[in-house]
């Protein structure tokens, strides 16, 4: 369920397995596929499975805007 606190919602969604979180070391062959404002979307492969994914990366210098932007836009986790 969406919380009024975007950071809390994100942390709960990751903890509950609704959103997959990857560390930089988990990703191979990262390529930029889109940019918009302070958001960059990369295409990459997951190291342990070879699964292609899209990773959304946000500029965290503006923490509140970071979490609001992340929960407002869809996050693609698997490229078809």
C-alpha cells in the first residue's frame, strides 16, 4: 500500500520483494537508454543470472525529490 512517506514506501516495497534492489557490483554491461531531469535509466544484465533489466538511477543530492520521483514513475525491472 502506498504510504504518504515515499522513502518509507520504497524501503517497505524492497523489503517485501515488490521491488528488486541491485548493487553496482550486481550489474554488467550497463548502457544508458534514457535520461530526464535528474533521472537516468540504464539497460544492464544481472551478474548472477544474466537477466536483462532496466535500472532507474536518481541524483540523491535532493533526497526528498529523489524518493517522490522514484515512487511516482513506474520502475521497469525486466526488459521484454
